[in-house]
C-alpha cells in the first residue's frame, strides 16, 4: 500500500484547502477513501473543488503527480454508457463439393 496526498484545485488550477493524506493501493482507491474528507474540508472552507489532484509520496523521489480526478457532482450518472453492439454476422460456411464431371462415363 502506498501513501497518497489529495489536494482540491479550483477552476484556475490553484490548490486550496488543506491536503488529505491516505494509504491506498491505487490512485483511484485513494480518491474513494479520501474523497469524503476532502469534500468536508472544502465545505468547511466555503470553497468549490473542480479537480482532485492525487500525488504519491515516495521516500527517495519525493511526491509525484499520479492522477487528476473530477469530484462527484450533479449529473445523470450515465457517462460512458452506450448501447451494446450487435453481434457480428456468422462467417460463411466452408463447404467443399466436387463438381460433376463434364462428360459422364457410360
């Protein structure tokens, strides 16, 4: 498990509020775990987060940006949903038949 830092950013890309540190196995899981805390921080400070930046902390290399996520907001929740594709048609059959001889043997 790695240590991640979540920071809320405004529309101009400036960070605001205090960062939230979480331990998770992936950046997406870090947003799921730290998201409620980050929302409480932005609500307390009366600010609005347009983007969550996720940084991974390493001992030797310091922190490194690993992802940017949009916060949960109002919407219909159907992003990325599409109609299922129709199945492909069956391939043509591969039957081999011998042609009848041109002149029958009688």
